């Protein structure tokens, strides 16, 4: 799958090699940012070599088929990645919004759903939430947009009854708000993106 809303524009098609010796074939639209932050970037090259593309005429709307897939196939076949095209010195970076920690608590954003389950994924790091003073099992007041929910800070979904809410640290280390065996977003009619606020304990 290629996330490429800028297909056909002046954005570059690139191959990026991480410091873990992994190759990523993708548009230069910022998608590589988290990989670079986590693993480091060893190098990047623009895909310009026609021999690494399909057909004499590249579509302006189907680069997944015409550019990215054939380039990935060449890499999978063990070909020298430097043949793909010239070096790219600077890649586009994403600058994601970060949760704001204040004396009164943490303000962040619900930016995605943990589908198909419908849990709300926030940009609040679990480590920052833990500094608010809540112990496992304690109820937390969470404001999502103009709605307020009370949910226990829990380790697993089985800590609460079916249909009940819980606040937990997800597998990515972020805070999520969910319902046991229900879709939190659907039941509570939550539309994304939406602001979220968790107060410091006692505030």
C-alpha cells in the first residue's frame, strides 16, 4: 500500500535505506519520518532510472504500479540500490502535533481509531500520563471535545465489565480510551480529530 495523496505532483519517488539496512520505497512526503527518528537514515535516492520502472509512459495517477512496485522488485532481487537514481540530501519531514503537559494536566488530540475496535488513540504518551499521579484501577476524568467520560486506568480490557469504558496504555505507548467489546467511537458518536484533556490527579 502507498500513502501518496500527492501522486503526480512534484514530490519525489524515493528509496530510503535505514541504518538497520532496511529499504523503504515510498513518496518523499514525510512518511519516512518515524522510521528515521527510530532507526536513523543511512541514505536516500530518487527513483529516476527508467529501467526500474514499468513501461515507457508512467501514469500520473498510478505510481504504486508504475514506479514503487517495480523499484521494490529490483531491490528484492538483490540489485544495487544506488542504480535507482541520484542521491537525495534532504527528505521531507512530518512535524506531528505533540501533547502539551501543564500543571493542570495534559492536553492532546484523538487523531485515530484503533480499528476495527473503535478505541480512541491519543497523542498523549503513556509515560507522561503516569506522571499525573493515577494508580491502576483509579477512575480518571477524560474530556473528549465537549464530552466528559469517567474511566478506570486499566491494564487490560478484562479489568472492566463488557460495555464499560477504560483508559489504558496501548501497544505503541500512547493513551487510548476504549469500551470492552464495544466501539467507543461509535457508541459515543466521536468524530476525529478531536481534542482530549486528562487532568492531573486531584485537580
